[in-house]
C-alpha cells in the first residue's frame, strides 16, 4: 500500500483557522478583488512564519512599529503587483532581518528549489501562470505532498482563494507533462511557473542557493 505524506512548514498551527504555531495569530492574508497585491500578501505571511511580522492580516491597522513600516513600503505597489525580481528587491529594502533568494528556470527546477527551501524551513513565494489566458499571480508555498517519498504536489496559500478552514492550504500545484495543474476549490487550470523567491533568515547557510539567478 502506498503512503501519502504532507510535510508542512513547522510555523503553522492547524485548527479550525490556520494560525501561527507560537501565539495562534491568524496567518491567512486575503487579497482583494480589485488589487494586484498577491505577492505582498505572500510576503506578509512569509515574514510572520519567520517571526518577523506580528500580524500579517490587519497590516493597515497599526500606527507604528514593524507592521506599520511594512504597510508604508507595501501600499505603493498594491495595485500593480510585483515580479519576482521586484519582490526580491522589496524584501531587501524592508531591512526585516531576512533575505530573498530568487530562482529562475523550468517548472521542474523551480519545484525542486521549493522542496529544498521548505525542507530547510524557508517559505517560498511562487508565481503561477494560467496557460489559458496568461494571467499570473503569486502564492505562498507552505508544504510538500509526497507519495512513497516522491514529491507529488506543492501545497500553497493563494491570497486570492478562499480562507482555509480545517486545512493548511487552499491550493495545490501538481507537476505534469506538458503542463502542471493548479487546483483550488473553484477550478483546475493548466499552469506553468514564472519564478520563485524564497525568504530566509540571513544567519543560515546559503548552500542551496547555488545556481540561482
């Protein structure tokens, strides 16, 4: 009998509502209908998972401190969004005690990179491309699904998707030929990847970043 295992980031607490393991702070930051800030929502969640942002949900509700500083830097990009390279620069400029590692390559290379980073405890932001209409948006990789030790799917938090209830993710990316499948509660679309950015704590060894652009 085959074995299916989901390996999730250790910062997650699974309850009725997805939260951070430490103080049970709600994690999921949902994107609005009009904005293009999916990557910014992903950064907020990633920073919270790394202990660098206390509240990734109500970032506009603070008048001072790191959360307010994050929002002050984020809002000018909120309507037009960020590419992987732009997001990497944005994370550097936050001075939040983390650094970004960007990867460019094929879908298989990107998925391999995501698996390495998640195994090391680093959340990864990936850009999903709908191959039907070429629309792209960002989602946060928070886990990996394996069957008999073979990676089968990347588990994601999609800011544009439904709030996870009794679950760790609201989307999944399943590799395949000639295209990957991006699966949510609402749809199953043909997809490809357009880069990824891992967010790490700087004191850790960067050996896994070899070959990244």
